[in-house]
C-alpha cells in the first residue's frame, strides 16, 4: 500500500505488547482504521514482546526501541531508584500520598524507578528526532511511561494523549488502595480519552484532572452483521468468555448451573466457555465434579479463540445469553462482541458495564458481589433472553456506543485536530 505523506500526522502508539500476543484485542480493530487516512503515519512501539506476533499492515511501522533497551539488570533498577531519590517527585509522593507502609513503599519504589527508566529512554530516543510538532505520542495505558512522556513534552514539542481504562484509573483495584504518582501528572497532557462516562468524574474528583482534557471516546468492535438467534424454549445456551483467573470468578457459573439444573429439570442447559488460563484444569475438574452427572447439562471449555474465531462461533451457534461474573472490569470487549451479535447480557454492575447493559431491557445487571443466588435468579428468566425485543435492544446499544467504525473515526479525527 503506497501512501503519500506530504502533510500528515505522525502517531507513535505506545502499547503494552501489541502487536505481540496475547492481550490488547481492541487494538486489532483500531489500527485498521488508521489505514483509511492517507495523511496519517502510524508507528507502534510496544513495551514488551512475546513469542507470537499478530500480522499488521506493511504501512504500519513497528519500532522495537523499548523492547531492545529493556532493563535486564537488577543493579540497573537499584541505580534508577537511587537516582530518583534526589528528585522533588520522590518527596512529594511520600508526603501527598502518605507512603507510610512497607506495601505502599514497595509499589512506590517500583513506580518511580520505572518512571526514571522511561524518562531516560524517551529522552535518548527523541534527541535524534527532528520537528515533532506534528507528532502525537499516544499511550494506550496511563502509567509511568505516560508520566515520563509528559515530563519531556515541553522539551521536544510533541503532543501527548493517553487512553485510560480501569486498572490505570481506580486506586481501589490496587494493593493498599494506592495508585503511585498519578496525582502529580494531571497536567501537561493534551487529552485523556476515557472509555466510560463514570471514569471522567472519578479522575476529576480523586486525582484533580481538569475536565477540559478529559474526553469520552469509547472503544468498539466491528459489526459483522451476525444475528445469533435464540434456541427453542426447552434449550438454553449460555456463553461466557474470559481468561481463566481468580478475578473472573468462573466457578460461580459452575455453582449456579449445578443448582439451576435441579430447578429447571425440563430445560436442557448448555454452557460454553471461551478462553483459557492458569485455572483451566481446576475449573474443568470442578465442572466435571458438579455438572457431569447432571442429565440436563452439557458444558464445553473450547479454549482460546482468536477474535475472528469468536465471531465464527456466534455465526454458527444459537446463543441465548452471554454472562460475565468478573470481580473487576473496565469495558469488556467480550460483552461488545456478544452485543454486536444481538445477544443479551448478564453481568455485574462494575466498571463501565452499567453503561453497556440496560437492566431488564437488554439484559440483567447483577451486584458487584455477583452472588451465586442472584446469578441463578437472573438466568431463570429464560423467555426474557429469547425475546426479540430484548435482543434487538442489546444490538442497538452496541450501535449507539460501541460501533468501531464510528468510534475510531471520531478518535482519529480528534487526534488530527491536535496538530492542525
């Protein structure tokens, strides 16, 4: 693909590991929309690499500078910490964030060492770059590397923007309710793009960000025109999709199905879980123990599926409801994917999920505790989930809020406006 860059925007996207697998599935969709803009040059600069790598368009540059210069020496990390001791930031953080416990101090030392590390790396990187006035450095997560870029912004003249999700917003999700350094980096950034409405108020109240740099621009998935139909009344197909870790609480689904099978003896219950992870064997063993003897229950752990294979699954299978029982979430891509296929949702009212599901309209919202009993009570509403109106409502919310074509077009235009 030949492109003419006479007058263009240069975007340097700092990812955690994209295009390397796994994780950051949203970027698979997002980066394709940059290709529609002939006046945009995209460079991806991941922090980490893994064995497998996604294929990306040849016109997208991959810069492995941060990977090639990764810290490997413990002595280097210790040196960076001692280097940071003499900074004003070091003492301000201890006083303002009350770093008065060993746990907090340990996380603080890690964060400030990382900040110093990225500051030095980026300082060295941008020294060799000419006119950066049309360059936007876009960090996909709002963390220490973003703070380092903010500190160097005036020196090099680039723009800085950041996506912010969940783990990089809510200090309640961190050990000791402690988010190192963030209160010191609420300025000297051009935009922070939140993916939920609730995040804007939180960032303003808790950290002191000014609202004029906070902007809601949601993530999104593509609409492939897939309509997953409901099953007949005596068959109920439940699908879940998540990494199998403790925070996802998939054991609650198994416990709920065990009870539900005894209450709905005339209904054939089918549960499919998409995703793998460290708890896979444990959860399979639990499912075998609790569900394999139930005549009206079938379950299947299909393992990890790539993004396109998830859609193929929805195209081939009738799904009555999608469930999420996680303890912590931002705005889950798995829920968006299901909504785009006209599937109702059952999920806890955490993170941005309350903006995705209209309770008793497009699905059912559970409490953040997501007790097994309330999950059972929700899933009993079989005819509700099979209703055409409910399924259409789920899809319409997707169209309004999470349609990638609309969302990423608006996002890229907003980035362009920063350098015009």
